[in-house]
C-alpha cells in the first residue's frame, strides 16, 4: 500500500551515499591481478538440511561474469562450489570476486559459534567456511561481492573477533566488500550487483559506494514492479572499505 510515498521520498536514498569504513591499516600499494573476475555459487545443498538450493544464483553469476570479461571457466557452481575450490578461488588474484550462496551469523550454527559461508559438501561438518578461516587467508582482490543473505549481521558477543564476514575478508587483504543488510530477494539483488559492476567497469573514477547508490536508486525508481520502491529491495546492500 501507498507505494507512491516511497517513490516521492528522495531523501531515502537519492541525496546521500553510504559506506562503512573499518579501522584497519590502509594499504595503498599498487596491486596486480591475474584475472578480472571469479565467482562461486549455486552450491549443491542436497545433503544440507538447514539450507535450500539457490538455482537463481547461477544466472546472476553468469551475468556478472559476462559484465566483467569473465568466462564459464571462472565460475565454480554446484559440487564445484566446495571449500577446496573456495580457497583456491580466493588465491587466484582476481580483481573482482562474487560469492552467491547462503551465509549464517554467529551463534546460529550447531557446528560453530562463528559466522560463515555455506558451501557444497557430502560432510555436514565441512559444508561451510568460517570468518576466522577466511581472515587467515591471503587474498589479493580489490572487491568481494557477497551476494548472500545476512552477511552484514554479527553478534555483539563476538564483535572483537572476525564475527562479520566483511571484517574477515578485509583482514585477509581485500580492499572492499559488498555485504547484505538482511535477507535479500534474488531478482532485485541481481539487478543491483550487475549495475554496480557495469558502473565501476566503465567509469574508473566512480567509487563503489557511488556505484551502489546509482544502482539502488535506479531500482527504487523502476516501477516495472511497484514494490521496488520499498527499501527492503533497493536498500539491501552496503559497501565496507578497509580504507578510503
């Protein structure tokens, strides 16, 4: 109801850019990347009773690969979206990395007290990677896109460690991370992430939070589905930086 009120409320998004700046040491060294894009998603979760499959993430990853000069060889899907390939992918020195699967906040899994990312596996104890494991990796990437639900959540009891996945990736060497603020709707999130990639690819002077602002504002004003004007759809993402 009353969608027109959201449509006319420019103060919600149009006039401001939002970003999260973590208090980590800046690293302004010029980095070299081996490839422009790698992606992992649509894991095989048939043996995971806690999470459902995410078939729509395959199309999202293929679309983002095409938008960034990647190929099908740069994607890890279904059974290939496992913990070994996850680590190898993050070692590939790719400029942009997209991860499209489930995540869980701290103190919500029966196997760990940490937050983590869900992966394919036949072993219930090996079907995820935790924030602390990610933080110990050496990741040379400019941008990690976490197109998964609830990656921005963390538990106050764990806040002094790498409770949030964004902090874990930044600690591992990533310059910036796109996180979700709540459970995301797949169609709108795919539109936003693809437009962010297009914006930063074609305009080297635009910052990622500006690219996010443009993408989210365009979705807010897209009345092909009137509910797009609600913040639940266009406001689902935030950019986290290690430094600016």
